[in-house]
C-alpha cells in the first residue's frame, strides 16, 4: 500500500518527495527493528554544499549566474538587513523558480535565524520535517532535513519556550530523522504533551507514526483514533489507521477505513491505489 504516495498526491506534495527520494514512496511492511548502535555511528550524511552543488547541475547558464550573484551577496553583505534580504531571495529562487522546497525552506530558516523570527523558523522547520516523514529511503537526506529542522525548531523554542508544536517537532526529528543513536529519545516530550492535551492532533499523529515505526501497531491504532475523534476528516490519520489495521491482519477494519479514505479523496490515481488494495483484501 503506497500510503505516502496517496497522501502526497492528494496534498500536492508529490513532486516534493520525488525530488528528495527519487520517487520511492512505498513504506516498509515489516516491523522496523531498532538499528544497532554500531550501524548508527556509521550512518551516512550529506552536506548543504553537496545538496546545492547537485541542484545547480540542473540550472541554465542564466540561472547559474543569478544564483552565484545572490550567494556572493550573502558573503559580501556586512549589513544584517542585506543578508536577510538575500536569504529571502534565495528561498524564493529555489522554491518558486526551481521547485526545490527543501532548499527554499533551508534559506527561509537562515533568514529566520538572522531575524530571530519564530514564524519563519517554524515554517521552515515544519516543511523540512514533512520531508523527513514522507519517506525513509534516503537516510543521508533524512539526516540533513532533520538536522536543519531541529536547528530551526531549537531556535524557535528559545524565542517561545511554551510552543508545544515546536517541542513536538524536535521530538519528531529525533524519532524519524536519523540524527541520534537513540531515535526514540524524542518520544518522551511528545508523549507528555499528548497526556497533557489528548486533543493535540500533532502529538497524537507523531506518536501514531512512532508506533508504526516500532511495530507497536495496537498503540498506533489508539493514536490515530484519538486524532479522528477530534478531526474526523483528517485524511492522513484515516489512511494511517487503515494501513495499521492492514499490518495487523485485521482485514475487516482495514477495508472499512480504506473505504473511508475513498470518501475523502477525488484524485483518480490515489483512488485507484486504494481500490486495488481493497480488492486484494477482499480476495
């Protein structure tokens, strides 16, 4: 079941994940075992310079000149306001002109760091975190996305220490971002927020996805049900609930919730994916 592909098709983020991960949006069906610490210490990383260099390979000569001038302006800029302006221009170039929301978010975050802007920092961080959550097929890219997302979340939390959404975002970076030898260390603050506020949809979703990641499907079901109790129209929770029942081997509930997904979407490719899975379960 290509869960991420369906969500991305419906949300308009499919190009985003194709850029990141080469189109591999099929989540693993087997329980994901904890990664040995020896393997975690050897996890691959990629630098921002490497990502930008690769992205530049697709630029025209005119675009290359344009981006070089902007980058040089950042280096030469000795006035903070000038650097902020250039970061905004770089964010706009990569997002709107080149269809690279990852790099756009990176530069928006850099602009937010200079401006001390919680709004820009959290916007950039959440966009990068979305990239972390949609696929785990490229650990190095996941690490880069999560590392930068956490940097922006951390600064935003300094500005506003009471923002639960920011705290959840940091926890999610640890849980899913391939940035820690103990990725589940991020679960505790998220769980505390969910216990304090059971109607916090973001916290319940992250805990539900954590349940899937660790193979604790019964707990994941409870989390997604908690989301739907607050927001019955939540497509991502509905689809995750259907897939979790599917993984549990509960065909009746899997079919029930896949049919519920069908009622929420009108994108032909996404509907086809769901209908094919329902037919397979009914055989």
